[in-house]
């Protein structure tokens, strides 16, 4: 299955959507997909992350057995495509207070990434964590306000939407 994710160019998702559909219908394959996040081929790891992120939008519980490993990868990942997918997957985990603070700290470190997409998805992840942990909300709201004032166009747009959503909650 991971062989289907290799090759091509970084701007392409390759067969990630097809792999996501396959794993969604056969969840026993999820383990192999998750292990693809650590693959030595960056094309495979980024596409495995893309497929896992898509699957866990509807089935976030699939991530839970990998919580410790994913939190470790969140702090170690340097590949931008892997970082942006992890930034939105991690808040789908059931995290205790210590894990929430750790994930929040790591996502805050992503806010200085050279990739605007990583920074944008880090803001999304932080907002999602703040929904789970109300004590994080004031700091996250301030980060979102700063992004509205000085972020990239994508960060500004996403931050406006997240602020609106957090203020409604």
C-alpha cells in the first residue's frame, strides 16, 4: 500500500486519496498507513500523513493507539507537509492536561516555521486544542489576533474564521 504513495513530485498528492479510501473501508490497514509517517521517502511520509488526516476527519479514534508516537513525531518532524498534517491531527486525540500543554507548545513553535501553510495549520491546531482546554483560549485568541494583523493572507483569513468560531463557542 505504501508503494502507491511513492514517486512523483512534492506538489502532487499522488494516490493519497485512493489509499485513504482503501484504508477507510479496511481500517486494519491504518497501522501500516500510520507507520508510513516515519518512512524514509519524504513523498511516502507526506502522502501517508495526507491520507491519515483525511481518514481521521471522520474516524479520529483510529489515531488514539498512536498518541505517544504522534506526539513525539509532532516535536521531531521537520518536513513541512508532515508538520501541517500533524498540526490538525493531534487535536483529534484524547489528550490529558500535560499532553495538551505539550502539543500546544510544539504548535506554538510551528508559528515561526518558514512555511505559511505550516503556520496556518498550527493556528488551526491551537484553536482546536483551545476548544478542548478552556485555559488555553485567551492565549490562542491573542495569537489569532496577531495573525489577523500581521500574518500571511492565508493566516489572516483562517484566523478571522477561527476567532469568529471561538467567540461563538
